[in-house]
C-alpha cells in the first residue's frame, strides 16, 4: 500500500491544495475546471467543516490528495430538517491516482464524520467511483432534488444504517457551493497557464449529470 499520512489541512497548505485540485480536475469534466476556486471559497463559509478538511501527505511531505466537506440538509414535506454532509472537491494528484488514496481519505473522513455526530452523506458523482464506498442511488432512499427528480448522479450513504426510513426528503445543498463563473475564471489567472481541451471523460460527465432515474 502506498504510504501516506492523513491530517487536517492547515493555512500553509491552502495554495498547494488549490494547485493540486486544479491539476486533478483540469479538462476532466469540462474544458479547464473551477474546482480549485471552489476549494478556495469554501474555507470561509459557515457551512464548511474544518475537521473534515483533510489532506493526504507522502513521506516526503508532498500533498497528493485532499477532501473537503460542507454541511447540507434533507427537508421533509412537513418542514422537518435533517443536518447531513456533502463532500467535494475530492482531489488526487494525477501522478498518484489509482493508488487507493481517495479510498483512504474517504474511509478516514467517514469515521471522523460519525464521531462528529453525522449520519448521512449526499453527493453528486459518478456511481462507478462511489458504489464500492457504500453509496447508493438517491431513489432507493426517496431523496430528490427541489424539482422532485432523482438524478442518477445523486448518491447517498448512511453513515449510521437505518437513519433514513423511506420518508420523502428534498436535498438542499449549502450556498457555500454557489459561485460566479466569472469569479472562477478570474481566480484561475493566478495559476500557471494550462490548455483547455476536450476529453472523452467530459462526455461521460455530461451523461451522468443529465440522467434522471424514473420508476
């Protein structure tokens, strides 16, 4: 197993993590990426959870992975709310992918999230990457978006089994994840230029992100 240490991100890590995140996402989902800007703005939001802001570090002190969490909520038709988690971005340097780093980051973070009292995680992601980590379709838990749909990419994990009982709930993402595209593009100008290109993974992302599960 590739040796890493998992610890909390510190302020001195911020720029290194943003560079890492940019390299990890560049041209993967769209030409270029915005995830490094999201990492930058999340840290100052009240819904950001510093205890679950984790980095994976090599024996030489290089940061090769990162995951960030924010608060979110599930809302019943009665108005009752359940405080939950979402994570993202989760990043692994391209030179260190396929070595189990993201898996170890997630497993570490799941244990810590449980210790903090959280019971459910909802994310948007490629099911191929997350079903092995215990995530299931939102449809199986009757969790939908505000328009009542069940996106194929919306995945749910019960940190505490039995927390969700099939009651219909609407997922509400934190405002922390909202930003202006123009602000992200301006922020990107601070970094080393990289060419925006089309990659097949972008079509895969489009298909997953626009697919809806129906009965």
